[in-house]
């Protein structure tokens, strides 16, 4: 668990920063020092100017910061953005030990960090935090060999704005996360405080014991001086005189219960203190957009751990499904013995065993093959074949043990009618008398070609056209090349057989 938390703490992702038309990129002295390190590293001032313009215009997308590495996608003149990267050396274990020891010993430095300020005494100490000339190592997937190119320069300028807002970003670049650092500083500060208290008690205890012994001697002498007769001045004949020893009782630093101030509170549990706290109502949900959003274009470069195109259409599919789910009408409340659906006072009946009833969803559970076809059909909704769709079909065929032709035909069937369209591609069924029989009469009355019935198919073998009747009471048009039984879905499904055949003949 601790390792997982540490890994999470050592990775921070920042959304794209808004465009900035004018003004410096860094308002703090440490942000300006970052920009100085960039400008002292650059070999071409023109690239720096273009990078500065890219940053001002908001070309830098989401920024991810991890120890020793900053990565972001930067949009240039091409459709796909480039992957820009800045590397910075992380501190060694000994350097971190020295740095944390200095902060723990000076509470003002810790207070400055908590206020999101970088104390100059810390940055300019024995361990150098800020980068110097040559410390920033830029990389980019673009073909420009400049050091840095305009994309990496734009990323550097935006990082200066991040440093302005939070100097812990710089400490993360050097190797440690914010939560990790604060926990370690808390432990070091507690240890240092305990050592200081122990040393103070060690030096104070002998003096306290000597003061107590002197006070007791003085009190004994005063009592003896006040006693009448010779016993006050000298001992009785034949008696021995011995000074009573003073016990060396160590003094405790903690006050005893009797020494506590009367009426001092014993403390309150946090849950009790917050139990009656006013909780404001949650804000209303945001309005549902008319259309689902599109994910940002990902960089296309060698050596990436994932396929950018595949990740893009998976993200687009997730957005579309979320939008459809939010748009899906909720199930009406079922009436019960304590209320009715009209009043809204009744809730849905509980499932057996006290479990919550299943939530209605616009997405039925699909087998792997059907879901793969659905993804391919919705990722590229156009019917045309492009290089991207051909590559997608090849990958999908290899993953599912099918041919590219089978994948393309199945995608066309899904676009035509979803799960029902895909089912009609390979299976037939015998519809009951009714709509299927009346369809032939309707086609003849409309002076359309006579079609030969077989199962749920109506076929014209000469024109190589066909209508397939689905269980959803719609007609699915198909066509085939002459001399081959190679039927392909053609056009949208239609509840009217006359309309479906008229569209098919007009092609």
C-alpha cells in the first residue's frame, strides 16, 4: 500500500494552461530562474521565440511531471501533436538527506514551502535545486533537431507557470512527491524536537535538585532556631548528630494531574467536533452537452507503449457511452404499498436478498466479437475504406481469428442495424404469417420487381438484390456482385419494404 501511494505521489498531471497573450511567463524568482536555465541552454533564439508563441497560444496540452521527466503533447502545424519531453537530474539519497535536514532544522523554510513559496536559503544552499545552464535536456518526436525545438521550448515556458503556482513541482522533478516530503519533514521535526527537549531536561535536572536540597536545609535550620532551650543550640549529652539526607528525586517534565489547571478541557474527538457542522447542499449537476466530446489527438511516434489510434477511439467510445447513459431515460418508480408512482413517494422494490435492483442501461452485455465489431463501427462511422480503417480491420481480424473481409462485412451490418443487423448477416429465421407475406403484395402494388421468398429473405437473383426481414420488423437491403453469393449490407434498414427496395434500386 505504501509503495502504491508513493508511486501515485510521484506523478502529477496538470490540465492545459489557458492562453496568455502578454506578460512574463514567470512571476516568482524561482520561475524566472527556470526560464533563465532554458534560455541559457538554447542554441537558436528564433526557436525560442516560436516556442514562446506556441505557449502563449495554448498549444501545450496536458503536462505530466514525474521524477526527472516532464512530458506533454504539443500541437504544431500537423494534425497529430508531437510528444515533447524535458529531463532533469534527480537528487541522490545523500542530497535529499542534507536538504531535508536543513528544512527540518529551520521552521521558517517549512512554513514558506507550505505557503507555496521557495525559500532562497533552501534553493541556494549546498544542494542545488534549480537547474543551471545545460541541466535541462529537451527531447521531441518532431523531425527538428534543434536543442530545444519550438515544441520543447513551449513546454518549458508552461512549466515555469506551474512552478510559480507550486514549488513542490520542482521538488517532484528532483525526485520526491509533496506528500512524501511533508511526511518525512514531520518525522524529522518531531525527532529534532524530542532531542532538544531531552537535552534541556538533562541540563536542568541537576540545578533543580540542588535548589530543592538548599531550600530544605534552610527550612530545617529555621525550625531549629525557633525551638526553646538548649536543644535548639546544642545536642543533648551523649547523643549523636547526623544530617538527614535529602533524597535525589528526579523532577518530571510532565505536570501531574494535581498541577493541572482547574477546568482545563481534556480534548474532544474530531468526529464529535464535526458532527454538527453545517454541510451545504451539493451544486446542481452540469447540463448535458448536445454531443459527446472528442478526445485530444495523441502523438504518433516510435517506441510508445500503446497504439495512439486505438487509445483515441477507445476514449471516444467511452465518452459516447457516458453521454448515451446520461441521456437514457431513468426507470419510472414502481408503485408499492406505501406510495404510488404518481406521487413519487415510492422507491423501486428491492431485489431478493435486500440487494439493489439492476440499473437500466442503453448498452446490453455483448460477447467479445460483437463488442469488437461495435467498437470498429462506431470509431469510424463513415462507410468508406481508408488506410486507417483497413489497418484497424487487419488488427481486429488478427485478434479475433477472422479475415479482414469478415470484419468489414460485419462492421457494415452493425452500422446498418446494430446487434440485429449483425445477427441477420449469418442467420436466417422463419417469420410468422403477416408482415412478411403482406410485403410481397405491397411490392407488386408499387410496380416493383417481384422477389423470391426464402426464410426471411426476399431475393431478385437477376439484379442480385435482396431484402432481409429482421425480428425488429425492419427490412435490411443487401446486394451482391453478379455471379457470386457475396451479399453485403447496403444502406439503412427501413420498416417499409417499398422504401427499402426503392432505395436499393436507385443505387
